[in-house]
C-alpha cells in the first residue's frame, strides 16, 4: 500500500477535525448526508427553490443541531413533510437492458409464442408429443429471470450502512430501529442509543433486502431465519466457556489487557444469556445466573448445562413460531415492520422481563414490493466483527465498504476489509463515504482548502450581501403599518429569502463538492493497491440526512436551511450504479432466451411442419447415446486436467521448498514466541494464534507463519487461473463441435424425412448459444469460488486453510497446564510447524487449496453437465419426438402443419430481425429511444486523472448567476 503524501495532522485538518463524544462515534450512521464524487460544474448554478424562513448565522453552515438529548416519544410513526424527490424521477443507467425498445421486443416475442401456442392448442389432444409442444410454447412466453446479484455492505457500527439502505431503496425507516432504547451491542461491545426519526442502530444480525417473496401479500415481509442446531450449540458452548474462564478460571498471571479482554467476553456472554433466559428462575439477574452456572461448574455438569440451555432456546423459538425454523412478519409500512422486528433484532431494556430472540437469529430477509433497485439485486447489511459476516461476504458478488467521510482515509476497519477482501472483489468493489455534510464553516474551509479561497470568497461576498439584504427587508417589513406597504414589503422579503436560500445552497454544495474531490484523491492515492480511479473501485460520496430531508423528514424546524439537491446528496448517482450491477446478467439471460430457447423451438417446429416419412427409432437412440457420451467425456477430461494442474501449481511448490518454509516457522516460534511470558503464550494458544497484549501488541501467528508459503504459491494462482480458462475453452469447443458431429450423424435420417438441411443447421446453431450461455454461468460461479479459495489461503485468519491446519496443535496445547507448561507448549508448537512430511501445516494448507479448486470445478460442472445434457436431449426430443408423430391422416394436424409452414418463416425472420436490433442496442445503448441516465454511470465513465500545476486549483472557477433584484 502506498504511503500517504501528507502527515496525519495534515490529513486530520483536511478531513475536518472536530471534537467527538463517545455517542458521536457510536451514532454516526444516522445523520448522514452523502454525495457523489464526480459532479458537473453547472451544479453551482442550480436554482432549486428552498424555503428559508429566518436569518442564518454564518457559523451555523454545516452545523447540525445536537440531538443526543432528544426525549420525544417514538411509539408513533414520525410525520412526513413535503416529498421533494423520489426514485421514479430518475432514469435508468446507460445499459443495453434498460433501453426503451427492449421491453417492446420482449412483448413482441411473447406475442409470437402466444400465437404459436394458439395454433398448437388445436392439436394438443392428439398425443403426448403434441401436448409437450403446446406446453413448451406456453412456457417460452415467460422470460426467465437472471441470477440475482448480491451486494454486501461492510463497515463499522455507526458508519451509516442502515441509513444508506433506507436512502438507496427510497424507503424511509426500512432499515432503521426507530424506538428509543440504550443497547449494549453484543458484537462490537459498544453502548448505542436507538432513537430519532430515522434512528440510530447497530445491526446484530445479517439483514438482507430483496424483492417481494412469491407468497408475499403485503408491501413488506420479513423472513427470520434462526441458527441451526449446530450453530446454536456452538453459540451456547462458546458463551459458557467465555463466562466460566473469566469468573471461575482466572489466571493470576493475566496482564491488565488480557484481563480486560476476558472481562469483555464474559460481559457479552452474560448479556446474551440474560436476554435469552430472563424468564427463567435462575436468570432474573446477574447474581442468580452466576450462582446457577457456578453450581454446574463445581459439579462438572457443563455438558448438562449446555443441553438445558439448548432446550430452553428451542422452546423459545417454538413459542414464537411453532411450525418451523422460519418466522414471517408482514406489514404495509416500513415503520410497522421495524417495530415488529424489535424482539428479533435488538436487546431489551433492563426492566424488560420478556426474553429476546436476537441471539438466536442467523439472518433476516426483508422482501420489498415495488422497489426498483431490488428487482434484480439483493443488498445486505452486515453486523460488525461477526464470523457469519465474512462467510456472507464470500458468497456475495459485490462489496461496498461504508465509512464516514471524516475517517474513510485513515479508518483501520476500511484498511482491514480491503486487505482481506480487496483482491477477492477486484472490479466489484466500491467505497461509500457518508456524512459529507459534516461540520465545516467558511473560515475552516478557506483555511484547509487554500487553492479554493478565491472561489469561496466570491460566493461568500454574494452570500453576505444577500444576508444583509434579507435583514434590511425584514426590518422594513416590521416598520410597515399600511396594508399596501405590508404586502409590498412582504414580497420583497420573499424575494430576498429566495435569493439568500439559493446562495446558501450554492455555498454548501461548493464546500461539499470540494472536500469530496480532495478526499477522493486521497483515497485513490492511499489505497491504490485496490482502487483505481474510473476503472476499478468507484468512490461515492453520499448524504443520507439531506436525502431524508428531501423525503420529508427533518428532525427539527431549527435545522440549518441550506439543502443539498437530490443529485448533490449522491443517492441518485449511487442508485444508478446499483442498477448497473445486474444489467449484464439481465442482458445475457434475455438474449439467451431469444437466441437459444425461442429460436431453437421455432426451428424444431419447422422441422416437424415440413418433414414426411416414418421414424427409425433404434438408429436415433444410438446417435443420442453417442452424443451424450461425448458430453460426459469432454467434461470428465476437463475436470481431470484441472485437478492435476491445481496440485502442480499450488501444492508442488510448497513440497519442493518445505525445508525452508518449515525452518522459518520453527525460528519464529523459538526466537520470538519462546521469549514471551507463559500466560501470554497460553492466551494466544486459546485464541487460535491471534491475540493482543500491551507488551507484544497485536500479533497473528498464523499470518506470520504462512507468509513464506503464501509467497511461494503466489505465482501458482495466476498460472492456475490461466490454465483453468484454457481448459474450459477447450471443453466448451468440444461440446459445440459435437453439434456438428450430430448433424453429420443425422444426415441420412434428414434425407429420409426430407428435412431441409438449413432448418436443422439453424436449430443446432440456436442450441450452440445455449451451450455458450451455460459456459458463461459456469465461469462466473467458478471465478467467485476461485477468488474465495485464494482469500482463504492468503488472508483469512478465522476460517482460513492455514488456521485449520494449525487447529490440532492449538487444541492440544490449550489443554496443557501446571508446572513446566510453557516448555511443553513450546515443544508442541515448534515440532508441529517444523514437520517435514505430509502432516506439515504448510503442506496441508496447500493441499486444502488445490483440493478446493478441484472440488469447486467438479461441483459447478454438474450444472454445466446438466445444462448440456438438457440441450442435447432437447435436440433429440424435438427431432425424434416430432419424427414419431405420424398422424398426418388427422385433418386437424394436417391443417396446423400447413398453417405453420406459412407462419413459421415469418416468425423466424422477425426473431432474426429482433436479434439484429438487440445487437445494435448492445453496441450503442444510447441510440434513439434510450432512456438517458440522469447521472453518470460509475461503471462506464472513465475519469481522467487530474494533473494540475503545483498549487493550481482542481475545482472549476465559480460563476454566480443569481443577480440582486433592482430596488
């Protein structure tokens, strides 16, 4: 990672230094105003109307009212004011699938197959084969949906993930907990306050937002998924272990830092258990619970205690949902849904006697009807520092890292996420900077951004002039006594107010935009290893608070009157980017439906309509078996060579260099770890090699031990990726060439049935599109798991393959106690990492990786295999099934065949023309009829790097267009 060009102090000044309370840190996510990075120059000329009813002190710009002491009642849904913006005012991004003509072509294809189905319905009763044809014609009328893309939102508590979801979905309250409650978050160990119009909250369970579920009856529906039995038992055992270690197994040699960490773990365990079992006799308070657990501990009945708690948990889940492991809650309003979800997502107050279910919740899926963004996209809000979140991130397709603008450059959580997942999500990563309206006065601004002083002074002069004019107009208005004078001077006040408000907005936008650009440059410079401007990893700046103001939610009438317009909040631009994410998958699925499914069916139908003669069933069966065997052989050959190359590229380099790698691990254990205090070593062993103390700092044994092996394997990943793609291309070519072999094998039969050769060639061409699409889906899935495998090998310190390889020795060493325990533990560790055979943790790590590559290839090849077999079976079912039908003496069949012989050529021609027009749209999505995007598409627009002269401004000069009214 490149070094920062400015000192920490300079960075802090640039980011806008301010005093922060603990509550400020914890609750940052709720009063956010976010903004797109790349803004047009004419934004400064906006003349949007805003009602400014009173004078605004200069120093109040960018200053928000402190809402920490708010005590308003929040049982009722907050009243919504005037709605000034909604997503339906925005146009779709510049992607082919959103072209205005695409829906017309889709409707026309459906219409064609409605007509075909109508013809076939007249003879569907004549036999099973005819009924199948009729059913297929009906099915093709419906276009299948694309695979949903999943976006994971990651970031610290209070970074603004939840409020960002409310904004981007254009649904206030959809992701906010809007009742007032102090909560100790069990995941991040922070005290948070849930309050306010659009709330402050800390997400405690994975919460994903998706389109309406098939059986959903109301606008919102939440499906609550509980922990499975294995997860639940582990949760209880882990919490009991953490509680017992601190309260009953304290080590006198613990350092202050170790004691604090164990205490925090025990407190989390205590809060979780009390929330779950607060209705049980022994869990009325902390004292009773401690006595109850201590009794079981003394009697060595830990297993029995865990079993009892497990039973109580099952009873609790059953009480809320007797039928299954899935709870469903529906509501017509987002506020109502959030209130109903309270027991499942948050801890109760100290006076609450009812048990809370949040510790038992694995995931909450919220279906939303009528949300544009969620039609083909799922967005997930992930809890902080939770193991399940990492697994969810790996399963996702895109990753958005969310952080307040004041900390986005220096935030350690952002750096940690980038280190672990930056490479995994290369090309599918974005950073969202929130709170872009954070405090800044004009004086602070000109001090920090001195290259913009001249521009700011122009705005400032106009602003102060407008302020003075407004004050004078108000003074004259107060002096007026005649009705005619009052009316005249009131109009003058309104004119001055309008001008003052517009200038306040311009002033605000200019400061926000300037800071956004400066911060963006710092991000791209500081995190250049993972982000490249305009190509990989867009950076967005958003204001959730100002967007919610546009939705009619201001927490107080005394809020500052200046307002960012919709596009300046950054939400419409981010929404455009979100809509562009599934666009390619939607387009490929749409095209495949026409090129493969639709055209393939019409070609087969033409064969049936034109053929004569009887079927040679035995001959056709032999050809079918030969073709399906060729599919098996192509995929089996591919899997064998992939498995072989995985071992050669990843495992062999470690075996060759094992003596060197093992020796380095041994030296680390002997020369570094061996000098530590035995309690510190024991603490690291108990935490699977990753721990932190004041004396040694935060150290991860696994990361240090595996580093030499990871370096050896680094070249192998690129080599493996290249080879895998080459092998897949060969296999795919074989599968498509088999279609040509099939045509040759069926040549005699086509001549016998008098089938035009061109018809059958066109049928096979359509099926080749199907094979190509199956290959595309396989590549996408395999690429995701390939990246996950690499990440688990190189970066992950929780579930990674090296951690798994070291787990046996950690478990064994953790059981060593008594005199001389340090020497015994060190002997175990040193011998284990210094092994020179197949039991070496380094070889096991490499073997895990190579086996996972082969396993994933095999797993996803099943779908590829099934798709190819289905395509070949379709060819034979269409060809053979249609051949078997010989009821030409049936008058209805003869008539339908005659009609189709005339109708199908027209259908073929029209489908070919539609495909041609779609290809034109793909080449030029902005062609006539395209809905032009109202904001630039972050995925398609490559921004030029700015290279100003030393000291030159990077912001366009400002021209104030608002003129003073003549007196």
